[in-house]
C-alpha cells in the first residue's frame, strides 16, 4: 500500500488519487495539504525558432553572463547538474530578490527542467508553491526551436504575467544568439 494513504481517511477524496506512487511522494512533501483537494493551476508555454544549433542555445541557457543579458539582469548560479541548486539574484521593480530551485532533469543540449520559487510571489516557501520550468530544444529546419513551459501557475493573472515574461525572454534569447 502506498505510504501516503496512512495520512488520509478512507472517505478522503484524495485517498484514491494517492494510490499512485508518484502522487504518494508528492503528498508526503505536502503534509499541510493532505485533506484538501488540489486547486486548479495553469501552464504557460512559449516557443521561438532560432537560427542556431541546440548546442548554441544550451550555451545561452546555462552561461551566467548570457543569462543575465536576457533574464531581466538577474545573475544565475548553478552547476546545471541534476539535483543541484539554481539561484537567480537581481532587482525586480526596484526590489532585490533571490529566486531559487533545483535542477530536476538535464539532457544536454536538448532539455533542462528546474523547479522555481520566488519569494516575490508573497507565498510561503513550500513545495506546492514551486513552478516547474522546462526548456526543450529541437531541430527545426536549419535552426532550432526553443520551447519554454512553466507549470503550477496559480491563477489567470499569473498566467498572463508568465506568458508575457517568457515572450520577452525568448525574444531576447533569439536576439542574443542571432545578432
């Protein structure tokens, strides 16, 4: 029997849902939410075709000096190894910030997936307030397509903001690489 069932009453709407081991592990990390049903979240996806190889795009995604040029001036610190930390430091709307996450998956130069949390969200630093950001690179004719997906966005306003930010970011990455 999955570990998480021990924390639920048999009539809990999550009890059946939690029978899957992946969900069991997820809910073990969220003890304060075991008796609530997950709220709806949104996913932002943006893509751009860049006249470059996947290796060049990977370089732009993982080189701190280049990240700073398109990520609103933020400095990034990471070794880009699965399980390693990712930290973004900078100024947003006149306020200093330090966002953080963990490298969840790496398949250089085609895939980079990280968790992401920003204290500027005003939400507590708990697992359910982390987004997952995926950078996927694929060949597209003579160039490459970079697709960014951000999951676990709490509301439509956040979705609109994320889509706007990723649109600007991808445009800046394209300019950085192609110019």
